C-alpha cells in the first residue's frame, strides 16, 4: 500500500526551536541596495516589483507572457441547477486553455470549475475559490458534480488518470465545509489541481506549462514550475468568476491548503483582482520562513518535489539562511488586501511559528500602505485564539494536525464578514 510519511518526525530534520541556526529575517521594506522604503509610492513602483522578481528568479519561476495572455474559452458543462436540498445553485464550466489533447497525453487542457451560489442570495455574492486535491466530487456529497478524471499514483510518480470512484464523493467535505460557506451567504468555487498539472515529477508534458513553451524557456533557471502553473489556474478561475454576473467581482477570495496554499499565496501575490487570501498551512515555500531551519528544508522541497519550483530553487539547497525571497515577503505582496494566515499546532513540518513571524512581518507593509494591521510587537498567540481579525492581517494557530477544519472556515468567514460586510440574503 502507499507508504505513509510522518512529516512531524522525519529523521535528520530539526524540530527544536533552540537548534535553529542563526538567520536574518528579510525586510520587506528594505530595497536590495539597502535603502529603506518609506512611501507607498516606493513600495508600488520599486520594492514590490523587486520582490516579485526575486520570487520569479529563485522560487516559483516566471509565468510566460503567452500564458498570461492566453485566451480562455468558457464552455458550460451544466447551467444553473438547484442543489444541496435547496441551499444552493450549482454551475459547472470548463475553462479550455488549448487545442485538442495531444494523442496519448491524457490531458484535456482544461480545468473544470464547480461553483455553488447561495440560493438565498439577493444579488451578486462574494465567492471563495480554491483548488482541491481530491477532485471536485470530493468537496461535498452531491451526485450532480461532474468530476474530471483524477490522477492517481501510490508514490507521487508516474500517475495515471482514473475516473473517481463513488467512495470519493464528499470524501473531503470536512476540509471544504461547503454547506457552512453557503449558509453564511458566500459562494464556493473549486477545481481539481491536477487538471492543470499532474502532481509528480516528469509530468511536464501533461501540464498546461507545455502549452506555452517558447525557445529558451524550458529548463531556464527561472522556468515556471507546477506551483506557478497551479497559481495560474487560480488566476484564470478568478477571472472567470469575476465575469459571472452572479458573482460580486470585487469580493473574490482565494484559499488553499499546504502545497495548494503555496499556489494560492503566489496567485494572490501576483493577481490584484484577487480580493483576499485565506492561506492554510502553506508552510515552507509558502507562508512560512524558509530561513528558519525548523521542519521542512529547501533540500527536501527541491529534491522530493523537483517539479514544484523553478530550477534555480535547487541552488539554495543547504543555504536556507541565504534564500533571497521568503514567506514574509510573499505575504507582503498581498497588502493591502485582507489576509488570513492559519497554522496548526501539530504541523511542525510547516513551522507554525515561522508562519506567524511571516504574517507579522508582512503586516508592516500593510501599515506602510495605511491600512490596519497587526502591530510588529505582537506575540505568538495561544492555540485556538485568532488575532488581528479586526485588521487586514489575521492569524491563528489551531489545535490539531495539518488539515483544514470547520474551525478554520468559521474564522475565515467571520474575518470576511468583518472586512467586507456580511453578505445580505433572504
Ligand atoms: C509535504 C510537503 C509540504 C507540503 C505538504 C502538503 O509535506 O513537504 O511542503 O505542503 O506535503 O501539500 O500537504
């Protein structure tokens, strides 16, 4: 059967706060040449582009202009249909990115978006979008969901596409809380991440990345990786949602967990149309501090998941303390939009304290831009005690394991209610 890895007890990794090698936290408000950033104008025109480039050159790679500009064809799979015992309307569309699939490639060059809208809505609604890891049918038990094939493999190598079995329907419903989201007046939209790229090394040919190859881009040090391809999928989904008249275009939030949190973080950082980020345990290579050597390392990420980041990422192996783009800088790119970063207490691999420190450091950019944020002297809160929820930078460390739970979703919805106003419904 599949080997299970206990990421919280990996031999050879440091889990001890006292044994973290010395490191310097990067300063989002200090230019590469050492000059301090003192005005919003300097942030927008100089420092922010500089940080984006550091991430493109060292972490996620550069998304080709052709991919950003690519026209997307929206094909209805199912029009507005009552669903979930009257709680919702369901819509399903395919976003078509490319021509007919390459023979034998198994990929259809499309992403299937499942959208639930609250039936009690009186107008366009705020929507939360997130890529899912189990197939659309896994997010809630609803026989009307038309899933794409899911890519399966036991060891994250050589996956193959399979029609999802009936047992997978609603198998991730606790992670998604679809009915809670709808009953609070929000829409919920999702798509299967492996529609964009199968999550295994050497799957580039089956990735949307293969649609946008140009001379000199393949294997360049800053070639985009799978995380950037998933982030691109976030961007395309959000663009579609904002074009849907049932959606309140100014209020589309994104969420993601773990590896998909990394994708959601990068998407929110680079997509101004994304209205808020709800980032769950995106860990190292996401919202945590890679320079803090606790839990996962650059070496593990680069070697276990070589397809996730750009080729240049591997040059930082065993040099975690020198990495030039880190989680606090990533989150600072989301400013001044509402940002909620969430950790879990038993998720040592992701380094919850690093996630907190990143959020707290990113908050300084919110302050620079004149919006409310956690003060820089804020202490790490106790478990299950959200902080900063009355500002644009919220954080909690939930009790329990690496997961997404009802607690996380309730706090996210409370936060959006406060930042955007609770959705009006009948
Ligand atoms: C592994 C990986 C993490 C990632 C996680 C997940 O643990 O090392 O970086 O976040 O998988 O996606 O669940």
